[in-house]
C-alpha cells in the first residue's frame, strides 16, 4: 500500500495553476523535521516536493501560505527522466489527497476592539 502522512511547513508561496485540460494544480516544497536527532547535532529537515490537483489544490491555495504548518496524506511516486545534459535522473513526489489544519487560526479583532 502506497500511503503517506506528513506534518510540515510549506516552503514557498502557493501558486494555483491550471492544466491544459482545465484542472487546478498546486505544487510546493514541504519541510519535514526528522524525528530522530543524533546526540550533539541539530534536528535535520527533509524537503519533499508535493503536488495537489482539483478541489484539494484550490483548498490549499485558499487557506495556506508559505511558512504555514500543514498536515497531509497522499501517495509517493517516483519518475525517471533524462535531464537537458543527457543524465538519467529520478524525482520523488508526494501526490496529496487530503490536507489538514494544524495551527490555530489567527483571531480577528471584534468591531468593538478596533481603535477607530
């Protein structure tokens, strides 16, 4: 079974794009801290490329920004390709199925609290 759950911070601004078939898409790097820390070392962070489509992409674009914490589930896919220099490469991506808020929403002031 190919299923992954991650908790991390969004590394870039979210930009909603549309595929040639009209489907919404977002892609972003996700910074995920490693659980294990060697004694005397700082915690290491892995950067994972994430992609979401359709209503999930639109939801991410609407509610998340660079630096926000996000929880997500999805699947991992690898793709082999040849770069412009003719070298064989492999990319690993997380295809996002579901996202979750993990931070409390910033409170908005009541009209009574406004200074004017």
